[in-house]
């Protein structure tokens, strides 16, 4: 048994954790990071990055099927799901090694094992070779989250999958039932449909992608239904049983009518729960609410000296939010003058389906409910030259402004590569831009990004191409 003291001690090596540790070292602090499984966390190993590799394969499969529209001839396309999965896993492995290299390069002490608080300022790390007692006046909890199940229904990895199972299928299912239509559920529905599976999506709420603007949600539903995805909103699952080689799910529809759904496999995508168990939180004043650690805008818990970042600290459950929080914590601990509290209205959200969805700031309904008089701009990609050239005109850019001040309150995009375009509106929100700055910005032609400016112009009756 040994003891050591650090200026900053991070528990969890996901996006929030390793950003906190590296930034702490950059600011001259002695930092350690404890990780019990994989550096890079769920995002790098089982989430953000490997799923995008899967989605890229599905997108290529789709465009190969549309080759004739571009005057190209290709033979029959065969999906080798094992090769698709293998490529995704190779990318995750490479990035995992990259995080390990970055931590070593910056002088962060990486400690393998399970960490548990033993009161404020003390962490016991259990390892195969025994335990370590680490001490620090500043502890950052970055333990992430895991997939939720439904009451009486858990993923078994056989016929009922979590997102992790859905990323490494042994075979491509002929039919798939996706329960939950947030970003994770919709991405998997899009992935499997583009690879050729018959897909049905069930959502208990009145619309899919419930975190998005209602107009964008409705637009997305129509786009997915045109692709052949069957969608049922206001629907719930009450029981699931094995049936032949697959499952039989029973439930109710929005009308109250009983319904049953058969599929080879089911994906549960009904949300996540923070990893708050067996952390020793009961030895501190850290408060847990609805399965997440309660924090303020500075990521501080109720226990002085203990911070929480990323998914364990609550929504939005996004890697880039965790990255930002990790850096924010390190800068506070170091007394860095540039540290600012987290403004959740400036966090963009992205869904990497086909079409992609991206947003930042207020939705139209939220702004109106807040009593704000708004100006709304819209521009369809049907009027965008680059989208026409790409053969991908399914899309819309919607902008929301304060009618009195011209402040950009929110932006909501659906279409090709909008997850790359949203950063323009992120900068506009961060710099507190009004319509005047966006009017004067020059957008390159021909690009899909021109639709962003056209939407802004439309909000003020100045659109050129409508």
C-alpha cells in the first residue's frame, strides 16, 4: 500500500476526464487520472467515433445504390458486416492509443484500477496488485454513463441489444425494432436501414428526436419514412418474448390500440444512467439527483473540492460538452483568469443519421413559450446549387432571432454535413452576433453553407433565392 498527493485527481478517462487532466498539466498542476477500463471512455471506444465509422459505411452503401443517377455503372453491392465492424474497431483502437500517448506526452500519471472516494480529498484505487491511497484537494468525477433498460426488459446481447451490441453484430439482421428515437436510436435506425435491414422505430413521446425543434423533428420523420423506416410515436412496449429466430414485442400505440411487432433483433435506445454507484459518494456531501451528480454552472458539486463533468453530471449527453467541462474544471483549479461558467445554450447538438441534424440554442416553441417575439428564417436545400450538384437536396436551415434586438436565439439544420456547418452558428451565438453581423458575413459559393445566410436573410425579409 502506498500514498501520493496530486493537485488535480481525475476519476474516469473519457472525454471530460482526459481533457481535465491534460489541461491541468498544461497549467502546471500535478495531475493523475484513474481509469478502470478503456482510455477515451465510451465516446472513443463505443460511441462517437466508431459509430461514425459505421455510419460512413452505410452512407457509401446508399450512394453506391444511387450511382446510376450520376451516370455511373456499378455491380451489385454486397455488405460484409464483419469487415464493416472490423474497420470501426480498428479506428477505436487507434484513437485509444492516441489518448494514451497524449496523456504520457503531457506528463499525466495514468493509474489503472477502480477508484472510490474515502471522504473529501481521499481516493482509494483498487488494483489487481493491491490498493493505492491518493490524495488531492481537487477531485474531478468523470465516470460517464451506461445504457438504460426498460422495466423488466434488459439487453441480453442476443436478440435484445444495447448500443454496444448493435455496434458489433455477428450478422446483418433482416429486420430490426428500435425502441427510442433520440440521437442514438435514430443513428442506428439510419445505419441499419441504409445497409438493407427493415427497420421500425418506436418512440413513447409524441415525436421523434424530442430534443430538437418540432419543425425539424417533423421534417426528419418524413425524410426517414421516405427511406422506408416505419415510425410510431406515442408508442410503448409492454412485453417482449422470443419468437422463432427473433422477438415479438407487444405494446400500445398513440391511439391506445394494442399492437405487436416482430423483428430479428431489438435495440434499446431509451436513454442513459450516470455511473454513480460504488464511488463512495456517501462519504461526501455530493448530491445525486435522478441518477446524475448535481453540479452548478462551474461543475462544482455540493462538496467543496469535488467536481463532476460529462454524462455523469447530466444532460446534454455529449462528448464536446464533457470536453469543455473538463477544461473548465482544470482552469478553475489552477486559478486561470480565462475560466467562465458553462452556458448550456451554447452547446450544439448533432445527430449523424442520413440526413444529419444539428442545432444550437432555443427552439421556436421554447422562445415563444418564454414570451419572446421572434423572427423565423427558413431556407430549403432544394434551392441550393451545391446540394443540387451533390444530388442531396433533402434539408432545411431554420434560424430564430429576437425580433426586438436581432440576437440569434437558435439555429436548427437538417441535411448533408450540417454537423460540420453548425459551428458557424456556434461562433455566432458565442460572439453574441445579431442579424447585422450575419448579413455582412460573406459565405463561399457554391457551398451548402450558403443556405445558412439565406435563412438569416429570410428571417428579415431579405432572402435572394426564395
